[in-house]
């Protein structure tokens, strides 16, 4: 199959990659560009470990073709840190012990980042927070510490540094 040129931004930088049009976004991010923070878990759109943000919306990168992201802006977990400073949700995860093995963590961080941006300052209910991560499976934490971290950021306890 003839390769196609994909031009897009990842974590603020422009990339041009020749890919088979059937290549998944998860594969391009990890294997072509080396952003291995994005995890491949189920690869059947169930676990959320591969979640990245595309134009601000959280997307399971095993569920979209990379070529669909032509001219778009993709953020992976590596892009959350700015100038060596962790983002508010990253710091809240650290402070609240919101991870154990860490495999789900990049996907959780990306889903919660998109959720917090959508809120535009509104403080969500616990139910809404839980709904926001229902596409992300964690086999270790029991979710409560993750919910606490998202709530703390939504309450304004963590600011951009
Ligand atoms: S690897 Fe994409 S949802 Fe599980
Ligand atoms: S911390 Fe292990 S799967 Fe979530």
C-alpha cells in the first residue's frame, strides 16, 4: 500500500511522517515518534491506557488512524509538563498517590486533563468526575485516589507553575 504523508503537531512540535494509511495513531506516537508514555493495553478500545488529546479532546489512540489526525494538534503525557514543571493534575496525582503500577496513569492524566479543560472553572460533582474516567481502567488503585486528585485540581488547589 502506498505510503502517505502525515503532517501534524505532537506536544507543540511539527512532525512529518510517511505512513501506511492503515497505521493507528498509537503506533505512530510510540513507534515512529518515540513517545512511549502512551501505553498499549487492550488495543480494543476498552482500557484507555492509550488515551491522548487531539485538538483538546481525549481520544483512544488505538481507535483512530493516524492519518485522521492530519494537521491536528496531539498531546501525549510527555506534553503535559511545561518548562520542566509538572502540570497541576500531574502534581495532584503525585500528592494523592493516584497510581500504583502506573500503567493506566498516562491515559488517566490525559482524560482528566481534557475533562478539567472542558469544565472551564466549574466545580464538578464526584459523579461527574467518575464519569469522566469511565473509559479508563485501573486495576490497582480502586479509583478513589484518582478521583481525589481530579477533584483537588477542579477545586483550584493546584495552579499552573
Ligand atoms: S489500548 Fe487503546 S483502549 Fe486499550
Ligand atoms: S495504577 Fe496500575 S493499572 Fe492503574
